[in-house]
């Protein structure tokens, strides 16, 4: 959530930066400023009335001691009128502040000035491309046919048990999944991330804190009886560890990672681009989260991007990095890199990771602050990234390393699988 103080002081800059997203925010920003001015004026009047009433209250006591009961009663009547006015102004201030807050919540994060303008994925900027696409023979199969051929993923069985988008992993397929999770967690540990095993359901405050609510509530599974939400990513519970927390500068940077299943209702479209593992309602992912000082966050973003790329390199995958344009970025992000792996049988790029800097957008909602070396309280910056999401990684691995004898397991995974070939 944007800071009202920043909107007051830098409204033109905010309007300009939101235009990177293709948004004309000028009318809403002006409305917020007008309402904020009314709110502050009402608060000033309320505080002045309170001070006036406090002064009268002191006079009442003195007059009563002096035996001037009639004068004391007259002032008491004035005080009663002032108290009524204070109550009215208090309600007015609370209502105006709530309206201002609701308006601000509707604003997405302001993009960093390095983010390219654009409306859709077509306007994203390719930053780099690593490796070369493998040339598969005509007999090569897409991953969903390989999964059936080697009986490692059963999409129909998942559909029977739950519905579309809930595959069942079997035998070497299940072991392969577990091997990837363990590999990603171990690599994160080596990179200095402390592992967290968080809850898979969160309350509305947690969803609000990281920006899933109210922006994405339609994409989240909601357990209505208990008013809890199944997490769309481990980012939500892990980042909320630091909700309403005052940190010291010496604690930063905080580096956490966690493996969780992820649940998303958004996977509802049809077509070749959502076949097999391309888009699921439930999938596994290892997430990395950092809480850092503001002056460090963009260097940290680059480091997180490089770390995710190191995993893709170790797996031997052909991938590319995109800098997302303003119109394709998430609601809460100030700058995002997407990593996409090549699916050689489908001949298409598959997104497998997003790494984002949220600046103070989440920490303002979370009230995640720290005291700097001068003792001043500041909002920290939050960042996170997928390191990595499994389904499209698995899809790319199955297709890339298929041979007539089976699917070759990448060397870095063999200590975790106990086999080097899926056949």
C-alpha cells in the first residue's frame, strides 16, 4: 500500500510512475488528496475542540472550589456541547480516514523507473537468454505423453479424485518431485536462507498484509467456515512472520525459504497452453523471501535473480529472463524479473519463476519496520521469488532429457533420486 505521506509530497511523481502501468491515476490521486485534506481539517478541528474542552474542565474545578456554582454549571453546559461536537468530529475523521484508506488500497504499487512501459506480456523486455534449445527428433513427445508412457504422473486419476489441475505423481514421478524440492531447499540453505515450514492456511490479515487481499481473493481457495485461505504461495505466511514487528538494523537482511504446496483457483482456461503441467490448481514450490534495508533492495533483487538462474543452469535447462513491463507486473510489485524455461516438445516458453521487489508496498501493510543506526524508525523493503515452482520445471526436464531409453535425470538430482533414468 502506498504511503499517504508520499502521495501528499510526491503526487506528480506517483502519477507519472503509475502511467508506466498504463494507468491514468491523476483523478484518483486528486480525490485522495481532497479527502485527505478534509480528514486533516476535521482532525485539527477535533483536536482544537478537545483542547478547548480540557481548558474548560480545569475551570470547572477551580470555580467549584471558589463556591461559584452557577458559573461552574454554565461552563459545564458548554463542556457538554463541546463533548458532543468532539464525538461528531471523531466519527467524521474515522469515516474520512477509512475512505482515504480504501482509495489508497485500490492503487497498485508504483513501478521503479527502470521498468519499461507496456500493457501486456508482448511488451516485456528480454534481458538475457541462456543456452540453446535442444533439437528433438520427430518422435519426441510432450511431457504429458511422457508422463503417461512411463506412468509417473496420472492426470485422469487426479481429475477423478479432485478435478482438473490436480495431478497424481506416482513412483519415480513422485520421487522426482521430492528430489527437486530437496535440491532447491538445500541450495537455498547454502545461499544463506533459513528454512521455514509455514501453515498452508492463512487468515485475512495475512492475505491483506502481502497484497493478495482484496486484489486476488477470487484466485484463492477460501475455507469459509473458519474464514481461512489456502495459500497461493509460501510468500504469504513467510512474509507475514514479520507483520507488526519492529526489527533492528543488525537483523537485516533477513533471508527465509520454504517449501509448500500452492493452491490457485485461477487455472480455469482451456487450450494447449494449459495442458499437462502447464497450469495447475495445486503445485509444489520453494519460495525465497528477503526483508532488507531500502538502500539495498535493488542490489538484492539482482542477486536473487542470479540465484534463481543458477538453479536453472545446474539443471541444464535452456531459459530466458524477462523484465516485466508495467502493464504485466503484479499489483504489489515495483519491479519483477520472470524466468522462463524452454519446452522443446511444445516449442514454447514456460514461466517458472518471478522475482520481485515490493519496496515498502507490503511492509507498509504489514507494519514491518526497523530502527536504523540513528534510532529512526523506517519501513523495510520486502522481496521474494520462486526458487523454484516445480510443474513447468518438470515439464521442461521431461521433454529436454527424453531419449529412446527413457528420461535422463540431471546429474545434480541423482543423489536425491537414487536413479539416473526414468523408464
